[in-house]
C-alpha cells in the first residue's frame, strides 16, 4: 500500500467541492432529459413533414378543381344554371380554403418544432460538457479513495454511509428531475393558457366587426388562428416533456385534435353565425380546461414534488455530512500511519478548505427555478406567428392582452394527483435494493469476524499444545 500524504487529503476536498457544484445543478439527469426531448421532437418533425407533403398535394388538387370549374363553364351553361354553378363554385372554394389553411397550420407547426428542436439540442450540447466533467470527477474520486485505502473501504461505517447516501442521492436526483421537468412544462402550459385566452378574446371581437370590413376580419381571424396553433403546440410540448407515464386529466390529445380541426376551419366558421358560435364554444371550453390543467400542475408541484424534494434533500444532507466527515477522519489517520505530519490538519486549521464540505453539499435550493429556467432558454416555447407584415405582434404572455383566467376550481374538484411511481419512477425498487445490499454487507462482515475468531482460537490452541 502506498504512503498517504497531506496533498491527497487536500485533493479529495477539492474534488468534493467540484462535485458539489455540479451535483447541485443535477447536470447528469438534466442532460438525459434534454437529449431525450430533442430526440422526441426530431421524431415528431419527421411525422409533420410527411403530413405537410400530403396536405400540399391536397391543396393543389383543390385549387385545380376551382380553376377547372371556372375555365370549363361555358357562358351558355352559366346562364342556364347560374345558381347551381355558384353553389358548386362556392363549395369548391371552401374546400380549397380549408385545404390551404390546413397546409398553413402544418407548415407553421413544422417551423415551430424545428426551432424547438434547435433550442433543446443546443441546451443538451451545453450541458453535455458539465455532465462529462462530473463523470470524470466521480472516477477520480473513486481512484483516489481506492489508492488511499488499498482498494477497500476505510471503515465499515464509511461503507454503510456510502450505500445509504447513494440510495438517497438516486432518489433526490429522480425527484429533482421531476421538479425540473414539471416546472419547465408548467411554463409551456402557462403560455398555452394565455394564448387560448387571447384567442377567445379576439374571436369575440370578430363577432362585432361588420361583414364588409373583410381585411380587418381576416386579420383578427388569423391572429386567433395563430394563437390557437401556438397554444396547441405548447400543450403538446408540455405533454411530451413529461413523458408517457403522466396522463393529463384535462386537454388530452383527443381534445387538442378537436381544437386543431376547429382551427383549420376558422375561415369558414367566421362566415356563418352558427359555425362562429360553435367555434367560440370550442375555444372557450378548451381555454377553461387548460386553466384547470394549470391549476392541477400547481397542486402537483407544490403539494407533492416540492414536499418530497425538500424531505429527501434534508435526509441526504445529514448522511452526506457524516460520510464526508468520516472520510476526512480516515484519510487524516492514514496520513499519520504513513508517518506524515498531521499538524495543520485539524478541522479548525483546515477550515478554508473544509468550508461547506462537512456541512453537506446538498444546500442548493432546487425547489425554485434558476434564473436560466425563468428565462425559458432551451424549453422550446412556441409563440404565435405575426399577422401579415406586422412582425412585432405582442405575445399573449402579456397579461393586458387577455381577460382574466377562469375562477380556479376548488381543490376537491381537481383531478387526483399522479402516483409516486409515475412521478419519480420505481422508488420502492431502490429501497429494496439498498436493504438487500446492507444485509449482504452485514452478513459478509459477520462471516469475516467469525473466521478471524476461528483463526485466533486455532492459534491459541496451538500455543497451549506447545506448552504441554
């Protein structure tokens, strides 16, 4: 076994400090989340590209039908059946308008998805470096401890504390990732609620604009459409962000499909009073259900995820403090055993290097969004496209642009919260594995003690035999 000196202890402290900073950012799990989200969006892009191609073909077909009807009709036939001709032409023009709007909706969705993918991929690439750095620090720390203690644990206490800490850290990372994902998804949902609310407001305004004001009506309808598209995209991104295990109680995919179909028919709906009212009802119901979903999110985040995160953080902090203190004590003892000078290695004298170390490293408050998260970088938020040449259309995130949200539902009327396994994964499996590992370790320790005692008894018996 090589000799242990003061420099190894100081390096251990430096490594732990670097690990502390990176672990507080949960870089490993966050990198996995961003990477998976980017892959999921890339798959969605492929699907939308195929749909857009099909819609483009359909739009050309509908346009050709309108052109052919206008070209092939003779003056004589037109005069004989003007009413029938106009009805048929109107029907063909409506079909063309609907097909063209569907294509524009899909094209805008594709552009939004590509931007979202770029944001997510950029953020994943940004986190990849720190995640790799943390992995290297773990390897260096393991190698250093292995050299100091000859490939074994410094003590039985260190082994037990490390196993307990690993189990708590795994849980903490899972809960931390859940908090990270839900708070980011909530930002997407908040935008969707505001955009839907703005759509309802603009669609209500449309009903008060005289029919002869065609340009104004078209622009208002387009602004409504663009906010609907952004809201649908943000809601779907919110769903994708949380994964398949979380089932939304409101604004499920079938509801979003209904909203999407209504948006595709918006220019036809604006021309008929009955259809206009039906569309208004669809937009309003969707907005209210999105607001209920946002309330449900807040309930899950505040009353489950944040509570669990705070609890496991405190538990991990206590065990971590004991583990770090035990390792420092053991390394200090090794320095003394190697004949090294341990003067200047007391906690008081090493305080500058130990500051924050023996108090635990889990002090980062992960129950709040960081400034970067609040800045919404890398989340992939979809904003409504500008109308016409107006590239400065304000986003519906601004509160003055939309009416107040619906009255919140009483908690008793909200849908039940997801179960722990859906939120954090199979935590019970971690607990069972820790229990199993601890029991096996204790059995091994007891067996070693028994063997040592047997060997000692054999030596004593041999010694007594020689005396005879």
